[in-house]
């Protein structure tokens, strides 16, 4: 019966359209199916220093004087330290009696608890005020709910990112200069895709190669002074530009390229037609997933479309000026 009820709740989670909806569904499911009246979902705040409650069971205010939050860096034995250890883990932490749990020194109204990480999003807390409250089946249901909640949050974030990328593409199409387009690409890569090291290079025949036109603040801090990448420079940027194919490197230190030793490890280079390249990187290896690549390709395609339109406009403008000069001479 519990598993049957779980299926109904996970079906609802599958169709959740927002973060608050998905998290509250998971908490309500834990309360109704398992009887975990002190449950909650705590998501990592943008700064990454706190797990904040975004959904709590109705009984929580009766047992806690204030909404439980977990700050990173609290000393061992604190509730926050236990929560962060569970968040950094790969599997659920199950404790039948917190009052007897050696890793916890701080008092808490909860006794039985299941702490399950939900990917990079945060922590799913399934808890009861009574010790030994959860059977093996109920712990299994808590884990299943956590996994479905993670999938729902991933999907919601992905849909939000796609929507924001489309907003950025609309702005790109309305921009008239290559420099402004490059600035908007950097802004979108930072704010929508969440990457800190971004460089847009445009091909300049006079300079003989790919010239850095727009650079993120993170790139300025992490990378050495940027030079023009020419055909003989051995740069991964030039190789991608010349081939017209996007290149994703999960660790460029394993490649024999001029980009080695810059501090970058993960690197994604997207050619923008015959205009230039977008380089997105991080100082940690293996940070890109399929969603990152998909959204970055959408951004690169939009940038190419905007640059093509700008080039056409400039050609028409130049032609118009030539015709005007011819008319003046006539």
C-alpha cells in the first residue's frame, strides 16, 4: 500500500513545474506515506555556504523555535555539520536514534532521521520525533522520493535555463555591433550557464587571427594575459575555428596544446561560423555535462545568427554609402 501511494506522489513529482512545487510535494509525500512529520528540503543558497529550508512539513514549527538552517563550517557535533557531511556524501545517512548518535552533540527535537543528498541541489531531510520510527520499506521509500526529487529539480533547472537562453538569444538578435554581441554572450554564459571563465574571440584579418573581444571577470582573474590566436599558434581555439566543429575537453592538461598551463582544466570551444569562437572553461576537470553542452551550442548558434545579421546590415550600409558617393560624382 505504501509503495502504491509512493507511485502516485512520484508521478506528481514528474510533472512539477517549479522548484517550490517539487520540494513541497516531496515533503508532503514523506509526511503522508512514512509519517515523517519533521521532514524538509534544504537547498544550497547561491553563495554555497548554507543549506536553507525551502519546504517543511506542517509539524516542524511546533517542534523547532525557528526554521532549521545549516551553515557550512560549523564545528563537529553540530546539527549543521552532520547535515553538510550527509550532503557531501553519496548515499543516505540513516539514524534510528539521534539522541544516541555519537556524531551529534547538539540537542534536536528529531529522533529518527534519513538524510539524503539530492545531487548538487541540497538535502532531503526525512525525520520523526520518535526513535526507531522507520522500517526498511519506509527508508527505501525515502530514498526513492529523494531520487525522484533530484530528477524533478534537474528538469526544472534545465527548463529554466532553456527559457533564459532563449531570452538571451532574443536580446542577441536585436544587438547591432559585434562587440555588444560578444558582451551579451559572456553575460549569458555566466548568468545562465553558470560558468566563470568565458572568452569570445572574433576573427580579425588585420590582426591575423582570433582576437579576444569580450572576457568574463573570472577569466581575467584565472588566466594569463590573452594574445591573438593565429593559425600557427597551436591553440585549441584556432583548431575548433578552422574545423568548424565544437570541441569539449574534460581536462586540457591531458592534451598537447598551447592552452596547457593556463590554470584551466575543463574547456569547451564553440566555433561561431566564420566569425570566431566562444571558449567556456573552469579550473576543475570534468565539469561539463550533456545539458551544459546543449545550452552552450544554442548560445553559439544564436551568436552566429546575430553576427550574420550584423554583417549583412554592415554590407548593406557600405553598399548604400558607395551608391551615394557614385551619385554625388554623377
